[in-house]
């Protein structure tokens, strides 16, 4: 059994039934703001979005010089992913892969990996493994964008996912192989997520 196998049926059943309350219907404003600020300096090449879901982030990142792989455990997410890509006119620049983030073969390391609502969905015990896998997936000199969410102090009876995150913890898990480029609290977010997001940009050490 792989690290994510035990959750496949859970995520798949929710996608198959349309029970996806986390689906905001659009790419996150913080990512769009980052892309706009980067302009022509935005990373190009191969991009990975783990836990891509419907693919709004993948579609936002896709372009003729950025080919995006969206990875998800749930096979039923593929149909919605294809619709979103087609609506955005970027279907030539994206592909959907069904697989386990920790096990699936994805080829050469990526120039950019973007994580949003993926890390926070993983069981807490897998966070060190997540960091190690990111070190494998991002090429030396490449970029890891991690939209840290949800940044909250949970009540005693809190049950995830999503599991709360702290920026300092994410930085610590990645410190051995990544340098921090920037840390930007999101000025604009989806409704209900105000003050709970921070975009952490990191560069893979050579």
C-alpha cells in the first residue's frame, strides 16, 4: 500500500458524487497576483500541480512556454480538469495524471511546482515525506511555490483536513534543500480564506 492509497476511495467518491466543497470555482487570487508581478520573469518549462482537483491553478499557470502536469488521486477529477482547461483555452499545455504523489513516476524534475491545499490535506505524519518528495521533484535552481493554508489556531475539537499550517514550519521542513525567495501574505483570497493564506516562494538549492 502506498502512502496515499488509503485515501483514494474517499477522494474519488467525493469527486464522483460532486461533493467538493473546497472547489472555489476559480484560481486563487494570490497565484494570479504572483504571476502578474512576475510578468516575463515567471518560470517557464515544466510545471507540476499536485492535488490539482478541477485544475484552476493548472489552467492559470499553463501557457505556450509552461506545460503543466496536474496530479490527483481521484480519477473522476479528470473530466472537470479537461473542462476547465478547455474553457481557458490551454488544453494543449496541460495534462492530467492520476496517481500517488509519493510514488508516481513523473519524469525529469520540474522547473516549477505549485502546492495549494495539497500539503494541508495530507496526514500529519506525511509532512517530512512531502518535503523530501518536493526536493526530488523540483530541479536545482527551480521554484517551489507553496500557498500556505489554512493559517489558523484550531479549536481543541478541530478535525481536518484541511490541517492547519504555519509558515515557519513549512520553511523548516524545506530548509535543507530550499532557500526562501519571498513570503507574501495574500492580500486577496477566495471568500472565507481572508488572513489564512501566505504565498511562500522557494528556490531549490544547487
